[in-house]
C-alpha cells in the first residue's frame, strides 16, 4: 500500500528508529542518488506474513528522500541505516496491524473526513488537494484506507499510554534541580545600526571623513530631524539597511568584540557614540536587552512536566512494541540475514 504523509502512527513508528551520523561522516562522504527499488523478493516473514524487499526499499527511499528534501547529505552509511530502520519499521507495522485487528478498533467515516480536511488545510497555497494526491500517486480511496489504518494504529498505541501516571510538580522540581544548567539563559540583545563601510586600502583622511559624517548623522537622529530607521535606509552600507538597520536578536559571541561591547554596555533606546570595527564605523541603537541568568522553576514548570510526560509515554510505547517483537516469530529470508527469532 502506498504511503501518504498524514499525522499517522506510521510517523510515530518511524521516529523509534534512529538514523544519525557524526558531523565528520556526513562531511566526508558524497551524497549518492536514490536507487531504484530492489527485486520483489520476500525478505522477512513476521508470524508467517511476508515483507517483500521492494517494500523495505520503498520505505528506505522515502526516509532518504525526506532527508535530502531537508538539505541533509545522504552518504552510503546513511543508506545502510535507512534499510535497517525500514526493516524494523515494517516488522513493527505487521505486528501492530495484527494487534489492531485483534482489538477490533473501529475508525468512523467522520474521523477519516476530519483527517482529510486537516490535510487540505495544511497544504501550501500553490498545491491543491488533487495535485497532492497525484504527487503521492494515490487515489482518494487509497488515501482513505491509509488514514483508516493509521488512525486505528494510533488509537492502539495511545491506549498503551492510558495508565502512565502524570508527572507531579515534585517530579518536575526534582528534574529542574538536577538539571539546573539546562535552564541557563545567555544575555541577548536586539539592536539596529548604521554602518559606513571601509574600503580596501582606504586612507586615514577618508576614514576620518566618514567618522565625521556618521557623527553628523547621529546628531540629526538625536535632534529628531530624522529617525534612526530612515537614516539607516539612506546611509547604511549594511544589508540590514532595508530593515531600517535592524539586526534582530543576537547573543554574546555573535558580533565582533567592539560591536558587542557597545551593545551590551550602552543604554537601551539610546543612540551610542561612533564605534569602529574592522567593517567600518557604526552607530548603534539597542532596542532591547536581557541580562541572562537562570530561568526560574515557575517559568519552565509546564515545559518540564510536558517533557517528562512525553518521555514516560514514549517509554511505555517502546516497551509495548518490544514485547510484540519478543513474542513474534521473525524469519529473515535473505541469504545473509540472521536466524529466525521468536
């Protein structure tokens, strides 16, 4: 059955298999092209049900295509990981499908239609629903069947977390106290600037003239004969001039030292004295600044509780899926595969 990208239990199962590489492995390995699906032979049997090599290859290629679409390189080592992850996920899908059938989970037409509406509203403005179906190679009936299967699987998975106890405030507090370093907040500032850039080999006299020009611009801003934003658009040599000189928010270590010292020392909303850096002369207006420190427990309590609850549910789902695998008869049919397990 073809796969449509919905909010599905399939996505949950895919998330249980890691496909990570070190930065060095990614950097040193060229990106290969996605290969064609392998020959349509049986690769694995799960409780007597076949998983074909073409199904595994199709899922692995989908993972790799998603990685490529996000701009991530796809070295050969990742291809191997994708095949292994696809095998594991196909096994889990077979086991979950059997459990869904045994549990007699019913998915209503209203639930299916609601998911279709969710898909429609999430599509980019340039792609309509029929185009999206065509891009996936699906008919509407195939999509509905996929949604039905995915929804039933999700309901089964969610049922395995119903007895997971909610994390208490005391648990959250203990996590906070044990991980206090994770809640450190670096000093940040938002600032705008006007830059008169240096040219290569520029003379001291020319630089002095630019400094005098910028001091004059600063005086006009302070006298309110022109706004900082308009002055930046008219005079600044930085691309930020298009945004009135705004550099947005940044932390320490992101700007050259002279610029950083000025930003984190001058008064907020004031137009500071001319600052010289390797780029040229600047005048800076700090629009906001936070001194950093450590977030209080009350500030992050709900975030911690949500994180710990999510972890507890993930562990419950992982234990359930592992129990399904341990009780199943799994036979690897390929010549170099491991022996059957049960």
